[in-house]
C-alpha cells in the first residue's frame, strides 16, 4: 500500500511550492492516501509560508477523480469521510494565503476538477478535458464554488451535461484562466508569479467577505446532507452500472 508521501510529492523553490500527484498507474485517483498526501503537502506549504503553490500531476492525465475502485466493499461512512476530507482540502486551497496555480493535462475529472477550480490560476493544455459528474449520483461537492467562479447559468450548463468539456470551452466560460501547451507553462507561471497586483487583489478579496464570501460551513453542511440523504454507496454503484450500460 502506497503512503501519502509516495503518492504526492512536495518541492520548494524559493517562494514557490510544487505539489505533484504521483499515482500515475491509477490515474492519480483521489483515494484516502492521495488526499492525505495533499493535506500534508499543504501543511508544509503553510509552515514554510510560501507565496505560491503549484499543483500538477504525473502520468497521462491530471486525475480520474474520486477513487471508486473499492466502492462495493466500502461503507457509507467510509465514503462520507473521504468526501469530507476532500471538501476540507478544497476549502484550504480556495482560502489559502498563498496564490494557487493548477497546471493540467489530459483528463481531469470529478474531485480533481474541483481542486483545479479552487485555485486562483487554472492553466490547461488545449487537449485537456474536464468532467464534474457528482450531481449524477447526488453529491454536492464544489457546486457553490463553481457557480461563484463562472456564474449560475454557465455552472448549470456544465453540471447538467454527461459528457466531458474541453479546454477551449472551459476557458470561454471562465473555468480556466489560460490555455497553453506544456512547453509554455513555465512562461505562463512566471507571468502570474511576477504580477505584484495578484497579491494586492487577493488580499483585498479575502478581507472583503462581500467579494469572496466565506461559505465553508454552509458548503460542508450541503455536502454532508447530500451524502447522508440515502445510501451513497448504492447511488455510486447504480451510477457506475449506468455508465457501463451506455
């Protein structure tokens, strides 16, 4: 069994902390160990007071989302705990004192797409693709953040669809802040990091709750209520069966 430290790497270079998902053989799915690895990496970034955090991933894609490989044998409580830890992770990223950046390639699904959305700068390759299927099995995870970021109409359009959306559409509706090939990522990152206006803007936004409302408690309550309304395991199993039949 891989440890959190093996699944998530942390590297610091001056004021930038690089956090990389490193479970490529399982498409960097969000299992318990990987989620805890991300929490531990954020702990380090906070203890070192870095100014920037960069998320990226090893392998052919960013992440396949929530790990559903053992859902048949998991209890509703096990699944709830994992989703709570993911929501806590998303909240930490969204409200981080550091400027957060996501560099995405390939598939980026479910909880991983929520992680990207929680970042201040969201850059993806032209062929990256995203999916947010949580509402299809009744989980409210990151829904408010999506609506706050891209607007209600655009959010509803993305949440209602069953197919993935690609980078051009994601950039057009504000889900992404930039689209660039991997070779261009460092230049994009350099521009974002060097912008002193970023710090001033974010400080203002976080001081004024009217601009970035602190809805952490409400978001957690909404998530838990959506999970415990009925057996979450049965809903996910039904969802997976539906996917196989299509």
